[in-house]
C-alpha cells in the first residue's frame, strides 16, 4: 500500500494547475489574435472596431456558464482582446 503525503498531493495538484494556466494563457492569446482579425476586417469594411451587441452575447455566455464571476472574467477577456473602449 502506498501512502501519498499531503505535500505530494498539493505539489502534484499545483503542477496540474500550472499546466492548465499555461493552456488558458495560450487560448487567450489565440482568442486575441482571432479578435484582431475580426476587428481589422470590420474596420476595413467601414464598420466599428467594437460590436457591442456581440460583446453582450459573450458576457451573457460567461455569466450563464460561470455565474456572476463569469461576467467579470468575460469583461477582462474582452478588454484583453480588444482593448479599452
């Protein structure tokens, strides 16, 4: 029978969290790049850089999935991907 110490469990969990965080960061960077394409295309076709109705959809999606903290997360994500308006 192997006994795992609390310290070992915590260390393993922290390694997994760090790996997940790295994936999240990569996904945010990918999202920002795709968002830049959308913004550039919208501006080039005479539109505005930001589409507020779409941003409201994103806020609603995150709020539905994650509750009130999801709204804050979505706001931060939108700011990272399009800058402050």
